C-alpha cells in the first residue's frame, strides 16, 4: 500500500481517545473504520456507528481481537504500560495488522523497556509490519519537535521545556494524576503508587538525548506535586472536582550528563480555568555555544493534539518501514496534517 491510500482501521479501546481518533479518521475519509475491540460487556456486539460516527456500515464492537475483523492498521488506546500492551500488539501482528499505539512507554521503548521493545521489533520485522508508538507527549512536544528545532543551531548544550497541559478532554488516564482528591488522599495514593502523574518523561528525554548524541548518566523524574486546589466545583464530561480538591499538579523531570542537567522539563497538568493564572502556552529553549533559540506556542490542547497526531499518522503507517518505530523515524510528510481538499496543492 502506498502512503496516503485509504487503509482499513480496527480500534482497540473505545475510551475518549479511541472514539475521537475513529471519528476523525472517518470524517476526513482518510481511513475506513471497520471494527473495534473493547472489554466493556455492554458494548459487545454493538453497532460501531452508534459509538463512532462514520464507522463502516455493519461494523461491530467485539470483546476480543479473535472476533474482530482484519484491518490494515490497528489503533491501540488501552494502557500507558509496555508490559500490558505487548500481548495485544503481538496478537495483532500475528493477524497481519500494522499497529499504532499511544502507550507512552512505547514512545521510545528501547530505553527502559528494551526486552519488550526488542521482541516487538523482531516480531514486526519478521511479519513485514510496522509498530509505531505515538502521541502528543511523548511523540512530538518533548522529543521530536525540539529535536527538529535543534537543527537550527550547532553544539546544543541544554534544552528547557515548560508546558501547561489542559486535561479536561481525557478520560481514563485522569486517575493517574489525582484530580479531585484532597491533600491527604493525594499523599496516600501517591505513596501507594496509584497517583503517578505523567507517564512518558523518561521516554521523551531518552529520545531527545539519543537524537542529540548525549549518553545520559540518569533521568530523574520528580514526584508529582499539587499546585492548585479549586475553590469551587469544576465539571467536565469526564470528571467532577469538588471544592477543595486538586485541579492542577506539577510534574518535572531532568536528563543528566556528567552531573549536568542537559534536558529540563516541567509540565503543569490541570482541569483549568482562565482565572487560574497558568501560562497560556508552552515554551522551548535550546541553548548552544552558537546561539540560544526560544520558541513559544499558544496553549496546546493535549487531548485533541493526541487525537490529531494519531489521526494524521495512521494513513501512512502501512507504507512505513517494518519494525518498532518512533515518530522521529518517520519522514515529516508522513506526520503532517493533510490539507483540506480545496487547499491541496497538485502533486
């Protein structure tokens, strides 16, 4: 299949991101959504078009991959953890499907999860298929984007990134952040390992350092800390925060070489309102002996951007090289958004 043909897609996981990616692909006619797998018993056998607008007529939801149809690409949006997603991906590869996943630990799996990454890479290569770890973060904002921007200078000494991440568009992953907990509940659940904040710092820092040629001594990930308790109830489609509970937390991580911080990242995650006073955008600073480059953006909606990244890349995955890939392995045109039909330039 050539890049940008219309692949068939199987959705694995019908949470907020899975549904949104399916709907976006169907709306843009860049893929045909032919089925889905979700463990919820209530969805078994349901007509997929009733959940994902634009899904193919007759497409159904199954509770197992065994009962799902074959597709060119399976989009997996089920878990943040490599060990949990490995058997899912292996089964899909055995069925002859390319795989795109937003599992954060596969954003750059060869650093912390080398045995799993190696097995998936070898499995995919034997099958002549692609497995791609993707997303907004890891995938673009803390790794591929600053790596690309670094091409504008020479001899990078340090990269600093500050983000404000609006989280109201997410579903199941919100429990990892502790939104809606009071201070005591947050401390208890963090101690128990139930509140862990962002999964993916290590992958992003390792990917960025690897691209720049830094041999890291270590990656230090701080414990997440509350930075805002809401004074009033906040409600989204996914969560209700009572007054006096956590609406935002800060999570930070650093990559260190020879005792020196070379990658410094910090993200404020929250269910936010304008009056909260958080920076209305993200900032990247690339320091080198030649010059210091500073870039900024308006606030990037993490949930919609994750949906966009996955939706943009899925149509090109059948034409990618086989193996376990990261976003930095793809040509930029395979990652870019497609122009609206009226604005497309001739090829």
